[in-house]
């Protein structure tokens, strides 16, 4: 799918409702400075500097769903304890619906407490995790209560997610009843399975998303190649009578099998900081995209992007639609895709303004690129978020510089400029005077060289009229296109004489 279609898909997700059934957990983080070794035992002594709480397990999926702009109704159990109060407060503050999370007395709220050591107050490393949980099968009386609330919620949701961490709630009979009720209601059921050798309790679901390790365990052989993933996906689809299988393959992306086709989707190389929550993010994005009407391939492409962003963050971090949009734009915006007509450019700038990004504009001929240009454009980038370069067309350069200019035509000049990291967009204009294009771009900051201080910067009054400002960049002495061209002419003449 083209990047423009991906952008259209992710920006039109709307607010579908996800009905999420699973193991809701509390993640607790204790951060401490590692100061010394204990005199009592050969262990580190940490001085606590910070405590944080976040949703884990299905709670993490709920956070991801809500951050993507969808609604999430949570069905599950929590203990009647202080940790349940913390967890419910987190979910309620996010905007998730928690009325169907049932408090019970004989089980604790599942809590994972992580002790994080800080080196030099900054660099984080997990030292220890302490789990407080009960994994015994859920008593039938509680399962019946959950089924009752599930039936009430089912008619108002767009998609169902079951997120299983093998904590005793999602028993085979319970899962099969949830799936059957959803199928009767015409709702898709997405499964995030645990590490288990038997997935029969998920039979009849719409989609399952095991990772490489989970899938290997379920099919009985190691998934080391894409061919292995293709074989495993076929086995799961046939055995469980599934519509779709998605096997996530860490740095190799994901493998998708539907009833119509199968495909390996690669992912971009990442600086992986923490894989915690990557599967939750994948499930959430798949659920929201499918609920919004996207097909399986588009949904997985978006989930691949979202999961990739998530692993570059610490802990079970969420990923927003804006982050996904920015990732799509930055990934696909090659040299020529930075070059736009003024009409196309304005549409792009409308999006950047919605994100509260600062628009910087400058203009010029940029005929023969030299060090002065590079320093100047770096200065522009330092002033804001998005640098728009208005470039004089060939005809306007001839009016300004004479019939022998430009040396390089406007297409070559535009591509070279678009290849610079400091330039976000290039647009070509025909007038010698840039006022018209400045009025159309409406930059927050207008940049010109310091040589315009006495001549008067064209567009200053217009930009300052709505609160924008003008910045003058110091020029590199002795560097200009004209002097470079003259020097080249001299070298060419000398070469001809010697020849």
C-alpha cells in the first residue's frame, strides 16, 4: 500500500469501540540510584528516587486502544485491594470504561513490581521483578458474572479482543463461550495468546497474533525462517478454523495469512530499547484498524509501524496516531517526495500546524550548492520544526542573474536540496519577488541572510502582522554561487590555455 493510502487509513480511524477481555494487571516501577553494595549480603543497595504505576497485561492494551483514539470497555477481574484502586484510577484517567471490571476478595490484583537501577541518575536497567498473583482457575460463579456483563456490552462494540496471560481467567470453556457469542453477534474476535502448547480454546476466532516463541511452542517446531512462519500459520489456521493468522517475528516484521493470501511484511531496523508492550501495541492497532474498516493487510502494516515505535521506548509505552503519521511521512518521504507544488505544500503544512509544529521559510536560487548554503540551511532548521524552501524557477533566476544562469536547471536544483536533512519541503516559484509565496505559506519564522538587513527583508511586514518573526543568518565569508561559478570559469580557461 502506498504511503498516502496508509496516511489516509490511520487518520480516518475514528472512534470505534473495542471490547477487551483479559488479564488486567498493574505494573509498578521503583527507580533507585545504585549507590553501594549492602554489608548484609552481596547485593546492590538502591536509594529510591521515584515510583511509577502503569497498566500491564490487558490494561496495557486498553491504554494503547484509547491513545489511538478508540473507545475501550474492559471486562475482567481485580482484587479488592489498594492495587486495584491504583489500576482503576489509571484506566479511568485514560478514558477506558471500567464498570465491567469485577472486584473479588479471594484473588489479588495481578501486580508486577520492577526494581530499576539508575546509573548516573539516568541510565535505566531492570534489576528484579516481583509478581503478586493467583493463577488458579476462576470459580464458575465469577465466570458467569463476566459472561453476563459481556453479553450486555457485545451489541455496542465493533470488535472483541481476548488477551490471555495464563492467569486462570480465560479457561477453555469460558473462551469458547465468548467466541461463540461474538460470532452470533457478527463481531470479529482477536486473540493475543499466551505461551502454551494448546490453542484449541481459541478455535473459531477471527484472528490470532502469537509471537515467534509462542507460535513455535503451539505448533511444535522452531520458527527460524519465513518458510517456517508460513508453514506454522497454515497449521494454526486449519487447526483452529481461523480467518487470519498474524505471527510477529521481532526484527523480521510479521507474517500474515488470510483465507485469500499470505505475505511476509518486513519492518524497519530499530534501536530496540525495551520490547515490553510491543505485542500489546500490535493487538491494539490491529483491533482499532479492523474495527474502523481497514483490511487485514493495511491493519497489519499500521500495527507493524506502531509496534516498531513502541520498542524504541522504555516500558509499556503507548503510541499515538500522530506518532504513526510522522513515522509514515519520515519513512516514505524520499528526495522527490519533498518537492511539492504550492497547493500540495499547503495541505502538508496544515497537518504540521495541527501538530503545533513551527514552520520556517526561506527562499533563493541555490544554483551551485556550497558550504555557505549548507550552514545557512542548518541555521534555518535550528529555528523551528519544518523548513520550507522556496526555490526560484529557471525563468525567475534568469530575470535576477542574467541569461547565463542558472547553471543547474530547476529540477536538478530541487532534487539536490531535497536530499539535505535540514530541508523538509521544496517548492518552486516563478516570480523574482517571493512575497506571493510567503503570503501563501504564512511561515512562523522567515529567514534571510544578514546581507538583507540594510536592503529590507521582503515579507517582513506580512509575517510580523500575525505574530511571526524574521531571523537573519550570518553568511560564510567568500562563499556564493556567483564566486564559485567565476572560479570554475577561471579554472576552465586555464585548462584550455594549457591544452
